[in-house]
C-alpha cells in the first residue's frame, strides 16, 4: 500500500513524500486517514525536531510522520485484533499512550503512523492500550476534534478543591461556582466555553471569558450565546481586557467580589498567569493550560494566598482515554459541537508551511483533508476564492447555511467535488 505523508527529518524540515508501507503484522492495523487537525504541538515538534522529548534523535535517517489529531477508516485488521476491530470502522486515536512509561506517541515517534498522511499503520501498543476508539459521529472532522476536545475535558477534570481540616482533594470544577477562561477565544478556549456551558455533568454558575481581540470575542459570543448559557444555568460574560486600566478589579467585581473558584489560562503569557493568581477565590484552582516553548518561562505567584487562602495551581497538557471517550460521546449525542474551533481547511500540500507559520496564522483550528491538495483557506475567504473556483462558492453557501461553521454537509461536498489540484 502506497501512502503520501508529511515526514519530519529535522528542525522545520518537513517533506511530503510518497512511499510504500510495509505489509502489516498480525498485531497491527492498516488505516486510511481522512482528516487531521493541526495542533500547536505540531509546530513545537517541528521547531524542535530531534530535540523534542517525544521525537527520536535519528529522524534525519528515519523520519517520523507528523500529526496526531486524526480521524479515518480501518482498511485491514491484523489477525490478533479481528475480534475487536473490523474493516470499514471509523476511528480516532488517543495519542498519549504512556506505553511502558515512554513518551512515544503517533505524530512524534513513529515512521508509519501520523495524521498528516493518506494511509498509516497503527502499531500494536495503540490497540493493546485501547487507544483506538470507534467513532460514530456525522463527519470526519469532528472525529479529529475529539482529541483536542479531550484535552479540554481533562483540564476540567484535573481541577481540584479541598476542605479545611481534610487532606482529601475533590476533583473537578466547583459546581455552580465562579469560573474564568483567560485568553479564552482561541481554538482551545472555544472548546472550553462549549464544554463549560453544555456538558451535562457539572457546570459553573458564572463564567467570564476574556480576550484582547474583539473580533474573536464577537465570534465566540455569536456561537456560544449568553442566552443559551443562561438556559443551562450559567451566567456567561465576555470581556475585552485590552484597554482596561484595572482589569483585575473589574474581574473581581464580575465575581461579586468573591473571586474565581476555577481559572483557566489559555495562553503562555506571564501577565495572564499573574492576573489569574490575583483573581482566585479562597481554595481557588489555577490551571495553566497553554504550554510554553521556552524552558525558562516563569511568572510570579502570591504565596501569601497559597498559605492563607489555600490557592493552588495545576498544569494540564492533554486528556486521557476516558476524556476522549467522553468527548466522543458528547459529540455523538449532539450535546457539544466543537465545529466552532475550526476556522481554516486545507489539503495535505498545505501542511508544512502551515505548521511552521501556525502561531502567526489568526483564527482557530486548521483542518486538513489528507487526500486532497489545496492551500490553507479561511472559511471567511470562501466567497472570494469562489470567484475563481466554483467549489468554494458552494462551500461558502454551505458554511453560511450552518451559522458560519464548518459542517458535515460542507465536508461531504468538499470530498465529493474537490478532484482538481488547487494551487493558489
């Protein structure tokens, strides 16, 4: 079976290559990738190359496939797994396997499995650890969003609180409490808003979402409305802190002076961490979600409050397999819709430059259709592109039909009609 894949050979040395996959072993699975969502972790992996903690040192000779937020179909099942998996089954994966204590993961560590490819071989450890999960949703791109969404789910579950006089940690956000998502309208912040107001398990009573980009705040407010949140028992407020002289005081005022039980920091910015620390309530939990590239990244914390107000901090960088299962279930039931995370689509040929430029590209998730070739294109640019390519005019119509969101109908149309190579 031939595959076409983005392979990493060194620091920002990504090459799109076609090559023959070896025959699968009895404990492996051959799969077809349909979609892969590009993650900031891909940018970090490419920027660090063999210096990355998950990437082998010899990628110059044995390159790895990039990408880990994938969704596709199983093509062939090795003898060992025929009772559990079957040909034609849609699936996604949990890349954070933790296999025998290693950091090895698809998209970082293996020559034949990564999301930025047409066909891949799933190695035995993925199935042994139950990290290949069936997906029954309406579209492939939502399957690709299950992994990033699971990171959000895991973040909410990782929050903890205490009871005076007890050493027991109560896991999860405070139900009915005050929560804040700082720098909260990027792709992962959008997922956090969706989960906070729509998951059926536990919701805050008040949620304040901040950012310094009014256009992104307006888009979030359109997709996740104050009115809908209120119906679910959540008082939702969006706040642009760009020009506020004393944002901390206003944030405290919005919490009725109580502070916030749960604060999520969605960007690796020193001032945001210190702001989050300043607005914590007694026993408040700060989650530093956004991993920095710099190994010497630091910020100040109020240790008086650590001692006397029992404030505390956690850091999460991914979800576990149970979080992924929860994400899939919520999507399949229609309770959450992470489509709001997607702002661009592209073909396999667009991956290398997109990965390199990712921090500079505005918007949210970049969804790649690995069997197609067209440049990375923002949803908002479909109408303009449609003047030259009729397919984008139709996609623009379908996106507008669905409140400006990428959707299953648009995906199906793209996959059926995008047969040419679009160069610009």
